C-alpha cells in the first residue's frame, strides 16, 4: 500500500425505507434495499482488497459506525450538515496525503476508476468523476498546500447542476481533472437501464467481445 493515499466511501445504513428513496418509489423499498446492499457490499470488498490506498468508511447516521460491515476498515460517522459539509469534513480531517471520496451506489465503479483519480491528482489539484445525471460519483483533492475554504457551498445537491455548481465554487486557477462518466441508479428508469445493460453483458454475444453490444466508456 502506498502511504498517504486515502479512499473514503460514503455509506448509509442499509435499512428498509431509509436508502435510495427515489428508486424505492419506483421499484419498491425492498428491491431498492437489495440493490443498495448488493452494490455497496461488492464495492467495499473490491476496494478493501486493493493495497494502493487506505480505505475508510464514513457512515450515516453516525451510530451506523458501530454496526457490522462486510469489510474490516476504520469507520467514522459523517456528522451533521448537508452532503457538502460532510464531504468538506473528510478533507479537513484526514491525515496528510491525497484523499478521494466515492459513493456506495454506483454499480460500474471499479478500482481502476479510483486508481485513475489518484493518478490525476499527481497533475491536478482536484478530480471529479461526472455522473450522467449532472452530479458526480467521485471527488478528490490533492490537499496541498491546504484544503480550499468554502468548498461545496451553494451547491444544488440532488440536481443536474451539482457538478457545475461545485466547479463554479472552486478557487480561481485551481486545476481540475475529470474522469470517465458513469451512470448513477437513482430511479426506476435508471434501474431498468442498468438491468438491461447487465443482461447484454452476460449474453453470449456480450461475452464474445462483440463491440456492438458495449457502450463506449465515454458517453
């Protein structure tokens, strides 16, 4: 493991009716819980095995830090405030070194994406992984010489302006790198597209490597 690289996963306690509310409205609370639990468990296991970074779990509500999770890693409560305040808290409190935050509900997120983010921080001060809905699935900061003040203020969270608002609030002249765009699964339509893509990937034609059955990674 390279010292000084910090990967933080934001997690919500997987409780029925408490996760993926927009998705639950379309497919039911139990199906939404199963999706979230399966996606987050897979993500945690693959990220915990990778020795290129030090993994931490930041949880909400804070008492979820005392619950059992599928991997052994340091755990903290996210604390109060909106998403921006909670993410800013990570960058202010982590030990020295580049830090990256990811969500726990992006099905296509892989260790290669995180590795690309840390590489980008070798040349840029900030890195973002854009989502197809206008938000972002990853944010990272080099944190040298310091974390910018007022980070994530005046951002319209849960809107298609979240990324553009965040970029507009960065200090002038701050260098930024953008990664591959990935799809979030926030509602029933997203879920249907995700399931259809999985069926294609596991079909005989998809397994054969035919490019006609694969989306370009940059869409």
